[in-house]
């Protein structure tokens, strides 16, 4: 499998995991920091998940540019 195909697959998988992490909530999610409705909002851990996703995507882009 080519390096770029591997990077694309990794980006898709990380993005899927991110969506799952953002869609769910648990007692470990922390307090709600932004409320959209009585049942929807942004938890503290959502910020960490988005930052981790962003770091992964920056790494993928950098590797993509280096690969043949």
C-alpha cells in the first residue's frame, strides 16, 4: 500500500474516532462549557479531542508533503 493511501486511511480513522468521541458523553466528559440546547453542548473533554484531532491532521499533512 502506498504511503499516501496509508496516510489517507489513518486520517479517515482518526476522524471517525473523533466523531464518535464528540457525539457521546459520559460522567468523564467534564462540565458543559457551551450549551446549545438542554441536551446538547460542548464538554471540557471535547476541546481536548478536537485539539488531538488537529495535531493528528497537521502530522498527516506534513507526512503527505514528504511522501512521494
